[in-house]
C-alpha cells in the first residue's frame, strides 16, 4: 500500500470513529432527554391528590351533577342504578383545604362533604329526575346526619354546575318543603360546585366490590 493510500485509510478510519462517536453522543443525549421527560411526567401525575372531573374522552354530550346525601357508598350505588348515568365518582367537596384524605374529612375540620359526582346523558335522564333520586335516597331534614353517621361531612347538599341546575334544585326543594312528606324543615344546602377531590380508590364503587347494592341503614 502506498503512503498516500495509507494516509487516506487513516483519515477514513479517523472520520468513521469521529462519526460513530458523534452519533453515539447524540443517541445518549436523546435517551437521556426521553428519560427525563418520562420521569418529570410521572412526578407531575403522582404528587398529591388533584381535583378531578368524571369526564372521559368522547363524552362531550354528557352532563355532570354533584350530590351529598350522607355516606357516599350508598349514594353512589343508588345513582349507578339509574338508566342514563354513565359514570360516578365519590369524593370530597365543599371544603376549605386542598387534597383532603378520608381520615382528615372524618374529623370534620376540612369542611368537606362526602359527595358523588355523576356523569349522565341528558337525552336519557334529566337533571330533575336525578333530583328525585337524590331526595328519595336520604333524609334531607336531619342536619349533618344520616342514620348512624353524624358529622358535617354527612350533610345534605346539592352542588350545582349551571344556573339551570341551581334553578331546578331550588324549585325541587321548594316543592318538597310545601308537601306533607316531612314534619321537619328541609335543611339541604344548594351551593355552587367547587373543587371535587376524588376519594381513595377503595371507596370507589365500594358496595359493588362487597357484592352489595345498598348500605342497609
């Protein structure tokens, strides 16, 4: 091999090693960037509880309603039996602290109520019909109590999401008050919907997991 060919061979070898080194460096950088992206995404999703909505992709025609009527286990089970209800979530709302746990809510110091957020199809069930289910599934005349469960977290409340829901809830409550169904006044609150914190997973559809359809209070 001539001196010129030897020099060209060396240059080619050096060029290849430089190219491979460069590509290797870029590859490692890309892998590192992807890893950091994945890690940061996991961190942002796992830090603390977040206020959640029961919407799922493709449910643009669905509406939502939120009710508090005592222990949310039985209330959720009741609404899940209603035709037109597509999804339910139990959680905490109406309070003044962020990301409350079940234990904290039970102390009565967070101000939250145990509530059920309902996703429903208005073409199959109306909000007024959901209000009837709400009134029938609990005693709206006992302040901060349902059966053996006592505390502000068990209060009766309607959390409206629209002016129309507020109007319908007020009319429904007035109608109930004017009836002779209850001897005591209806104490149900009608308040704007606020941040809704999804309860711990073991609370979701609790009675169904136990093979039961109601609390049996």
